[in-house]
C-alpha cells in the first residue's frame, strides 16, 4: 500500500471519488521512490507517470508533485485559522508510568 500512496499522495481523495488512479497513473513498482528516499523528499520519481511534452516539463511536474506534501505549510495553516500550534504536553497528555514522574 505504501508505494501506491507515494505515487498518488492524494490517494485517499482519489479513492473517495473513483475506483483508483487514472489509467497510466498507477504505481509502476520501479522503486525509484526508495532510491531517492535516502537524500530526497519522499515521493514518486517515475517520470513516465507525469504529464509533459518533454523531459523538462515532466520533471517540473514531478518536483511539483513531490513537494506538494509540504503545502500548505504548517505556518500557513496557523495563519489561516488564527490558532496557535498545540504545545506537545497539551496535545498528548502523558500517561502514568511514562517516566516523567519525579521521586
Ligand atoms: S517511484 Fe516507482 S515504485 Fe515508487 S511510487 Fe513512483 S512509480 Fe511507484
């Protein structure tokens, strides 16, 4: 399930609307995502899956798709709803025995 989700990072929305990715947009299982994962953002790096008349257009669309998981940025979300980000201790109360107690 991981690579199809990498190939279509909006997969939950796609599956909500139809039976799966459009023909030609499925994961090819080429494993380029795994190779790139060492130094690049997690995403689909198979150029054949992207629209474009030439390499440069396909590459630009690929990079746009890979970087799309970073937008909107958390700071933009905070500005849009005016809420401050949750403080970790407020977001996830510690349970007894978590090691945070003092003697
Ligand atoms: S890089 Fe290849 S294996 Fe990885 S998600 Fe894209 S098509 Fe699938």
